[in-house]
């Protein structure tokens, strides 16, 4: 049980609150209908930001464009990933100017059949300005 200003916060309330927050942030990043989606013959296409260079290599030639910022003394228990330091890039796109939030969650989850699963998440939210093909855009993104 954790106590906050609003009173005690049990695990269930924490998970439900976190899930609601993630869902709300993630909905900001949902694609909106563009002219191309409404009219396939349109020449307008969705602008996609460029990923950051480098990242974590999963296998030879397979890189995800993300770093794990945080205290390098911390090792995530299930994946064995070490956080890479406080000076690593928390965003996942280039030419970005804005705010970033990063959270790593570790624990277990119990399924309705009673089985227990290990849980480890990397959740990020971004809001700000980014540049694609020389044009500035404003946006919000979530990485879950």
C-alpha cells in the first residue's frame, strides 16, 4: 500500500490509473484521417518523422531506434537490459524539440486463470515540435 496526498493507493488502483493514463496518452498518437485516407487518389501522405540514429541491437542487423536512459546500475530483471545512463536520448525521433516522459515498470500480472506472468514495460510520451522534410509539425506521441 502506497500513501499519497489523496490517500492510500493499492496495487489495483495504481495499475488501473496507470493503464488509464497510458491509454489517454496513446490515444493522442492515434493516426487521424488524412486526405489520402479519405481520398486514395490524393497526393497528400502522412508525414512520418525520422527515427534517431542508433539504438538497441536486438539481433545482427536488427536495431530498434530507442535507448534506455536511466541509472546504469539498474538492470531490468526479466530482459536483463541495463539502463544506459542519464545522458542518453529519451526520444525516438530526430529533429524533436519538446517534452519527454519515460517510465519503466516491473512486476507481475495474474491472469484470470490464476497464472502469473512477469511484466516489464517501457512507456514513453512525447509532446512538441518535430521536423519532417524541412517542415515543422506539432504533435504528441506515445511509445508503449
